[in-house]
């Protein structure tokens, strides 16, 4: 098995989330399905995300608000099993195309810096949590709905990072549990995860170390441009267009 390129992807994904507070699953799921296949990439990324979110939540714990995260987490309970079920029952090319659209769409939203209206009604938390759970269960991409929701609630930076880590951690606990029940956590998945532990540690050290010296806003723009390219690449791959370039 070739571990080098998957480990480099995981390092960059962990580094991204350590520096910006989100994005590890988006980065990883933009690249790993092409390298490993969606059935291997999805549970592997869930294990990696669970590991780093546990550590980052400890780092941001003082700003964490359980009352805010609770409705999101409750609604995700109903979305995650549906997402995991869809992963096994849907054609892989269709999944790749949908994932590419999610990643590219979110990245375009981030890059253009749209100012969405402030959300005040509590019902938005339940709708967001369900959608995030659905995407998290299927593609490990619960981030976009939660990030957009936090932006629309006008969370300050510390609260934004802390609440996202708490929600992502809860979400990924359920995702990993669902993958276990669905027997997606195969020996190959665990082998890649164990090999990835040094990359996870290095990514955390690099991201948290640079957090004090780098401008996260500029870095996010670089990341979202990269995600747009990767999202479009996944769409092209699912449609068979990349074969024309080979």
C-alpha cells in the first residue's frame, strides 16, 4: 500500500484546521477519495477528524457554549445515519460529483465573502444540524453548514472556533460509531489511521504554532482557492472529463 501521498494530504488537512479552526475534512475529502476511494476515505477521515477535534476543543474550551451547540448536535443525530446509509447505497461517481459540488460551492461562498443575514430563530439550528449530519455521515463534510450558520449568528472568533470544535467532535463521534456499525472500519482503514498518527501530530504542532504568527484570513483565502480547484476536479473526475487529460 502506498501511504506517502495520503499522509501528506492528512498532514495538510490537520494543519489547516489547527490554524483556521475548520477545514480538515474538506481538504482531506477533496483529495483522498481520488487516492483511496470513497469507501476507504470517508471512515479514515472521520477517525482523523475525531482525533484532532478532541485536542482542539481542549485548546478552545473556555469559549465553548453547550447551549448553542446542543440544538445542532441533536438534529445531527437524525442526519448522520442517513448519510452513512447513503454512502453504501449510492453510486461512487454520484457521490464524488455531489462532494465536488459541496466543496466548490462552499469555497466560492467563502472566497466571495458574502454577508448573509443574521439568523435569530432557533429553528435554523435544527435545520443546519440535520444537513450537517447528513453531509458528515456520507462525506465527512459537516463543516460548510455549521460554518455558515456560525457566521450568520455573528459568533466572535473565539466562540466560533470553540463551538465548531464541539459540534464537529459530537458529529464525528456519531459518524465513527455509524461507520463501526456499518462495518466500514476495516483493517485497511485502521492501518492507514495508525500510519497517519505522526502526520496528525506534526500537523497539529505546525498549525497551532503558526497560529500566533500567520494571518488566518489570508490563509483561509489560499485554502478556499485550493478547495475550488479540488471540488471542480472531483466533479470532472465523476463525469469522466479527467480521462481526456491523461
